[in-house]
C-alpha cells in the first residue's frame, strides 16, 4: 500500500482501495494516471494527465541495493583528479556551463548563514559553501556516503532515514537545499513540510530536480537519462512541482528551468547520445525557451512566519 504523500486525502491513498487503484491515481491531485513507459520489463512510469506528475511503479523493496557504494568515488579525490577537475571546470567556464552549475546554487543572501544540505552526496557542495564562510550541515541516508561527505567537507553530516523528521528545532536554518534529491524521496511532501518548519523566518528553500517537461525528456523518450529507474520515484513538471511546494506550505516560490548538459549527452544506459557542441547548443536553447532539462525552485519563508 502506498504511503507516500500521506497527508493528502486523495482517493486510493487514504481511502484504502486496492493497490491497483492507488497506483493508477495521481498522488498529488487524484486524477487517474496513464501508463507511459515500462523499463526492463519491471519498472513502470505512470503520468497524471492533469498535473503532469509522473511516478514509478512498483517501488523497489530494497532501494539501497540500487545505489552505488562511495568507494569508487572516494578515489576521485586524489590530487591528479583534483587537477583534472580544475581543468574541466575551466573548460566548462568557457562554455558558460559553470554559470549553470554554480550560480543557481548560491543562495540569494549576502551574509553566510546556517545551511542544511539534504542528500549531500559526496559533500562537495558543503565543502564549497563552508569555504565561503557558511555554517553548513549535511544529511545522507547511507552511513558510507555520510562518512565520505564528512571527510570531503569537514562539516557535520548526519545519517537519517526520514528526511526532516525531528532532527532540528523549528527555525534552525537560514537556507535548506536539496540538489537532485526530491525525486529520490519516498515521501517528498512530508519531507518538504518538515524542512519548511526547520527554516527560519525569511529563510530560503532551494532545490533542483530533473524536468519531465523538458525538450530533452521529449526528444529522448524512453531513453531519457533522468528516468533512472528505480532510483527516481517522481518526475516533476513545473506545474506538478509548484503544486507539491504549495501543498507543503512553501511560499513565494519561483521556478525556472536550467540547461542540464548530461541529459543531452547520455541516455539512461550511460551510452553517448549527442556530441558536446550539439548537446551544449540544445541545452542552452532549451533553457532559454523555458524547457531546460532541470527545474530550479527558490522559495522564501515570510519574515513573520514561524
Ligand atoms: Zn496529478
């Protein structure tokens, strides 16, 4: 039985109808879903014709087994790799991609504050923000990844199974970030609701997810990189993401799309799809047209909100 979005009273979720009915209805707006894709004869994607939300079915019973261990990645922090990464960053800079990668992730505040990065991965974002004088904290759901993030960033990183659940008192953070995390969470509404509580008045919630309404998703079809079954449980359009944020109580939300080069370069099997110049051009055009491969949301809590 689905328990996601559990605070919604959508028919088929709170109503206790059969699992098939639950699957076929959109967890956000309760509209009957349409079957979109089947992957590997096992994972299905359903689409809501009303709000555009897509969801994976069935859910993996053992999600952790589908995530890589951090061992391979830890090796990437050798000095040689550091030089290679620097070189890459400089090359990206000449194509403007560094702007897309970094600037959207700087919070729109002038003074460093206390920042919570949810699903901090290898800890590189924490490290960058800490170097700029921010007081940063990370959470991960896997001990090994949390250890790596701590080692990379030098910041406290906690392991939590349910995001946002009772970890910190209300109003603890000036900024909360989720970079490509929301689509992995079994209960995104509960997580956002809790995280919004932990945000201080005047604070910012910043997040990025793949954009299911993007040109790259449309062009790639079943091969789109960001379907990523069974790790991605949700696929958001701007409309669906806005709806979810509003249901979680988030206010003053601004959404826009970004280029996302990888989604044009690789398919979901990791095979090369388009060559760099064409991929870069399409990424830029799509972002300019508001149909970029990722969705970025900035929400601001009112200064009078508790
Ligand atoms: Zn819907």
